[in-house]
């Protein structure tokens, strides 16, 4: 994945990064006709491995690995509809992260970027009782973390934003 950011000194940096992660979520919905009121709680954990690169000003940017843990809640509404022999469900809502933790391997320190409310949307189509497909988009936005003193200086996580796009294939048994 392309990475556009900056060094701790503020020099712009463009490089590659690898992401991997897990997400677990419990969702409850109350149906009122074709409209659902949805609540969910979950936790996400992901790693980002930023590769070393030369900054736009010619300085060496040192790569490192970060691991994020983010518990969250969601609140949204869903709308059901029939689609041929199957059924579809569109859902939109907001996501609120709590106490985001960022472990930074190179500094052996934890940072706490402040999670902000964000928006998510998803659409699920179920062709029969067993098979379904979901497409989704979810925005994540963190405010800058507090500065943490480390040997040789201080570090912080600057404001960051991301948009995840994805698809899931479901099979019920």
C-alpha cells in the first residue's frame, strides 16, 4: 500500500507499507419493518510495516513497524429490500473508537492517538439462505497523539486518516 506521511521532523515521505490485521465484532439489530437500528461493539488490531525511504528533501527516513489496537462501538441504520430471489441490506452509521494504543517497535514505546468519530457504509446481498456478499467502506481518523519522551528525543503520532474498502463472501452452514 502506498504511504504518504512524514518523518518525526516533519519532512514529507512517500514509501511502501504492508498492512495485516484482525477484526472481531458483535452486532445487534432491531428490525422495525424494512428499517433496522443497529448497534455493534468490536476490536481491531493491525500492524503497519513502513519501509525505509529517502524523504522529499533527500534525508534518510528510517522504516519501522507499528501495531494498533482499537476497541470501538458502532451505531447505524439499515434498510432492507428484495432483489430478485435474494435480498439486500444497505447500512450506514458512525463508528467511535476508544483508547487507541499504538506500539512502535523502533522506540519500544506506546503512543495513544486520539480516535475520532468516523463513518461507515456497507451493502450486503444474500442470494439464498447460504451465500451472501458484502461490500463496505470505513473511514478511520486519529488526532495527533501526545508527545512521548524516548532516548535521544521525543516522538508523537501525527494526525492520520485512512479509508478501507473491502468485500466479504459469506457462507452459512
